C-alpha cells in the first residue's frame, strides 16, 4: 500500500493517467480529493493549502485526456522531465479557461429546467381531474380538431390591434355620459329619462325646448349618437365576419361522417320528418279540411308586394320565376328549409338536385317551377290549388316550412279567368284558417297603405294577431317617396292598419333588378339601414330590420307553434285511425286492407296473366277461327262477284278465264287487307274472351272498369305490322294460281266446301223470295197472315217467271226486253199492273235460286269426277271447273290462316302484351286515372286507413325526435 501524498503515490497516479490517455477515463471527484493535492504540489507548485484541490485535478485530467498517446521526445540537452512538466502545465491552463463558461451555462440550464418542471408539476396537481367529463365533448370534435388547420384559423381571426380599434374610446364615452347625466339632471322630475336608443327623440325634444338646451348641447347629443352608431356598425361588421367563418366551420362539420354528428343529424332529419307529414297530408286531403291543423308559415300579400323576394332572401337563393307586373305564382309552393352542407334544392317527386350556387341550375330550377305551375292549372283557369313541394338545404338556413301563395288581386285583368279573384281568396283563406298556421303578411311599403287588400283578409282570419308577423317591404323606396317618414313608424308599430301582429319588420329586397344576387341584395340592405335616418332617428329598432332578423323570428315562432300543437294533432289522427279500423272490421271482415295502389297492382297481375294466356292458344284453334272468319268476310264477294258471273257464262273456257282475271284483281286489291282485318279482329275477340273468362272465375268485380279501359286502350294503341301485307299477297296469289288437286280427299273436301257454301246461299235466296211474295197459304191459314198488295204483285210475277224457267231451263241470267214485255202483258191480262224493274228484280232472285239448285245437283255428279279430272278426260257433264275453283279458294283460306296464325303468335301477341304493359304503366303513373277506374267505399276506406296510419307514424317519429332535441 502506498501512503496518500507520498512521492510514490504521485508517480503511480501519473503513470496511471499516461497509460490511459487514449481512453475517456474519469475518476469520481470524491476519490480525486486526496490525489489532487499531491498532483498540485508536484507539478503546479501550488503552495496554497486553501485552493480547492479538485479543480486543479480536473484541469489536469482534462488536459491530459487531450494529449497524444505518446509524448514527443525532449530536445537533446534538456531534461525530459522538465519539458513534460512545462507542456502539461500550459495545456491544463488553456483547457480550464475554455471550459469554464460551458460548465456555467450547462449548470444554469439544468437547474432552470428542473425548477420549471417542479413548478409545472405543482401547478398541475392543483387542477381538478377532468377525465370523468370527457363524454361531454362529442367524438367528432376531437376528429375535427385534427383536420382543422389551427394556423390558418388563427390567421383568419382578427388581430388584437384590430379588436382594440373596434372598441370605443372609453374616456370619450365617459365624458359624453357625464354630459348626459348633467343634462338630464337639469330636467324636471316629471320628464321621462333619456336613454341611448331614444337619443334622436330626446334631441328633437331638446331642440323644441329652447329653455333647457342650447345649440352646443344639441351638437354634443348628435355627436354622441353618431359615435354610438359607428361603434355599432364596427361591431356588426366584426360579427358578420365571424359568422361567415362560423358558417364555413359548420359546413365542414356537416360534411363529416354521420357517426360523429349525432346532434346535427337530428336537426337535419327533424324538419324533413315534419315536411314528409305535410306532404302526406297534402295528398290525403286536397281540400285542406279542419283535420289538418299542423303549423306552417303561410306567406300572403298583394300581387307584386315582394313576398316571393322575401321568401328568396330567407332561402338565400333566387329560386322563383320572375315577372314584371304579371302574376308569376299561380299555385301554392311549399318550401321546406333545412340546414345542410351544400346549398341545393330538390322536388318531392324528383331525384334531381339543383346546385343553387350555379346560375345554370338556378335558371333550370326556375323554369321547372314555372312548368309545374302551368301544368297544375287546368284549362280555362288562371290559378290552381295544387301544391308544389320543394326542399331547400344549405349552411346557415333556418329550419321551417313556408307556403308561398298566389298574390291577392283587386281586379281581374284581360287573359285571366273570371273567377280568379275569388279563387285566390278561397286558397288564401283555406291556408290561413288553420289555427296553428303562422301568417307572414307582406305589405308593399312603396304604395299607399290604403290600397292594401291583404291586411283586411289577414285581420279577418287572425283578428287578435296571435299568429301574424307583418313585413313591410321596399322600405328604401318608401323612405324616398314618403313626405312624412313617421308614417313608416306608424306602420311598423301597428298603428296605421286595423290588423294586429306578433311582430313588425321592415326589409329591403334589392333595387328591383332581376339579375341581382342574394349577396348583393344583403349588402344593399345592410348599407341602406346603416345610413337610413329611420334607424338613426329611432323610428325603427335594430331588431326590426333586415331579412336575417326576420328569418330568425319566423323560425322561432314556427318551432314554438310546432311544439305547442303537434302532440294534440297526433291524438286527433290516432282517434281517426281507430274509427276507420272499426268501420273496416264491421263491413269487410274477411278482406285485406288494400289501398288503390295495391288493388291496381293486383289487377295488373291478373290482366298480364290473361294476356299471357293468349300465347298458350293452340295453332289449330287460331287457324280454325281465322279460316272461318276470313271466309265469312270474303264469301259474299267470291260468290257474287267471282263465281256466279263466271258460272253463268255456260262456257268452260270463258269460266276459267273469267275466274283467273277476277281472282288476280281480288288478290291485288282487297284480299290481303281483308285478311289482316280478320286477323286483328280475331286477336281482339280472343283477348276479350280471355278477359271475360277470368272475370267469371271468382274475380273481384272492383276491377271491371279498369280491365275494360285497359283492353280498349291497348287495342286502340295496337297497330298491325303492315309490312306483312306484301308477303301475304304473294302467298295468296300463289295459292290461288294452283289448280292441281293431288288426291281424292282434297277433291271430296272441295266438293263438301262447295255444297255447304251453295246450300247456305240457297237458303238465303229462298228467304229473300219468301219475304218478297209474303206468306203461303199454309201460313195464312195457321197464322192468320195476309199478303200486302206489293207482295201479291210479286207473287203473281214469280209464278209467271217460274213458268218461263220451266220452258227454258238453260235460260241466261238476264231477261230480254221482249221477254219482259211478254211477262208484263200476261200479268196485265190477269189485271195485275207491274213495273218492269220489279219483273227484273224478281227474275234475279228466281234465277239465282234456279242456278244454285242446278249447281248443287252438278256438285253431286262431280263426286265421281275426280278420275276424269286426274286423267284430263273431257266430258261436258263432268266438267267440274267450279269444284276446282272452290278447292283453290279453300286452299287459299288454309294457307292464309296459317300465315296469319304465325304472324299472330310470333309478333302480334307479343306486341299486344307490350301495349298492355305500357297502358298499365301509364295508368299506374296517372293517379287521376286510377281514381276514376278503381272506385267504391271499400277503396276509399282503405286509402284513408293507409294515409292516417302513415301520418300517425310520421308524427310519432317526429315527436320523438323533437323531444330528443329538447
């Protein structure tokens, strides 16, 4: 062990330091205290025992730590020990001086930081624990705080210097109030005190009382008023600036996800729920009867009084059509105002949104409103009671429901219906007689008050003024034109009109230009009232001016009325629902409560099923019907115009030539048209048959009128495809040109077809002859019938002509003139006067019967003539050209029926189905049509039940949301 302070210990310490120069070796200060004294005495020659030894040691070790690993060799001739001693001593001094300032700064920083941290901890411990109240702040605030640029918001806020400039000079105001105090103290004790708002009135009173005031006093009062107004304007501008920034922040909030905006979502849906109730009521009761007592703001006024402009200022958009002196509002327009992130408008029955910040969308919206108004007005009328429902949303818009009514007129002008004035009065009264409706009475301030019509109407509906708000428009023109501005004060104080109101407001809605924007109108209105002497002289109060204050007041009044009356109205509809349900259970206990729309859908499905059944008709059924109907349509033409003229020639060659010519003409001109007509009529009859069959299968007779209307309209709309006529003509022409009967069954079928046709014509001819000659002797005796003189003449003529036919069985179809004369003379010999025309007419029927009888007998002979026809043998008795003709006709009927059947099943039935669907769709969209076709107490009762339930449910949901908002 080495003794501390000895020479060996110092040398050991020195060796220890020199061998560890390359390592950052630090010895604790507590251990260096005994060594530092020995080092100090050995190397620095310090003889002062009071000097702190640890500083010398620190300087020594610091300087030693910065020396190279091996010191250079001493110069020759000097002792190495002295050289190392001098070098270490110089380096230690330099390092101590450089590091002294660093340690001082470092120590100060450490000490100050520790002190600040301790102070902060003590201050934090003094605060209460707010962690339990984190639920008060919604989640979206924390989310919003992360997205808001605080630096940008700080820059947007006014500087402290600007706020200081806006503050009034307190010393000057103190002097002014001291002056006022001394001024008031000089008045008599019975005079009322003077306040800041009545300064103008006090100034006028002081001016009139020269005994108490001087001209200098009046100047001071005016100066004080002007300074107060300037201060008020400065604050107003600052508030507008802050409101604009607040509007932007609210827009950001509204654009957030619905999960974080619970309260705002309730506010947005609240007015929407209420508006839906009003829309349902409007559809349910178009006559607006006493059941509908839900509040809404009814905007009434004289024509061109500016009520539409006031409504546009409240909605913050120019949304209504404009006109100069003409009636623009032709039907009630219900506008639902609500708050939203974007300024948009949309109709109740449309999904299109109109961006109210874009001029082209505004123009489109105005055009759409004008079109809807004109569409709602019936022919011969000027105005309509049909309500147009519009919703407007945007940041900062007050929530309410307003109804803009047509302007009240005093005289019916040219182009108007004669009852226009009475119709407008009835519409206005119908809306205003609702005891919970808020009446927004608009009066034009630029015209004489005595010319107002609407004020008398409003005072009749609300004589006590408990739900009326009076608005005076065009105050800028009124101030300019009126010689006595105090008249405006009388109006807004309710002293000029007999009507009473909850509040009175004065507004300016622009300079009268249709191109003004809402912002420019607001600026103009604010500038006017800031400089108007009406406000400066105290005739108008600050809360009575601007459309902004008006909208706030109307909104407050609206929601107050809603909260007071909505629960009572819900109870009314609940009682009505109970009564309707009881009536249904008593009258229709086994039927479902299907309203008109549901019944229409049920009938629609049944009709479509009936139409689909057309496609299930078999081809054989279609062809048999078409063939039969086509022959019924063309048989007369074939017999009278083709067969008989050709057969009566009594020549085979002439017969065939005549037949070919007439068939060609018939095919080119008439046959295809007749065929298409038959096909179209067949389709109609089959459609009607299926409708009738379904009607008999326990179907609801409430659909009868609807089905009949659908059938008629579908048939009316259906147009047969005319392009098929050309192809049909070719097919028929080819069929009629074919004369080759290939087998005996076809021959027999043709003979049967010919016999049936000739027998039918023979029966018709005999019936005609019986009608001509009257009853025979048997009918006369049994039925006590006698012949008329004309029938007697015809009977005598018939007998004479029959004798002629017996003598000449091969007589031609026409009588010669000498034969007519002979018959006439023979009849005259029996005292029968007869006209030659009657003789020819009777001969035509008799010869027709005679010819048909011969043709039938020849037809029987042709039954065995197929062999001769096939071998082309010529036998005058067995020339069966008429059988071939009827085979050609029969084959044409079969081919035509097949062609028409294909067109029916492939094209026309589907087109008819399409027409039926289109008709049903059109009827489904036309509520008036459905009301006409589906009628009855059962339908009306189901309609009422549905509407009342829907209204009650909507009202209950609205009331629940209203309670939550409270």
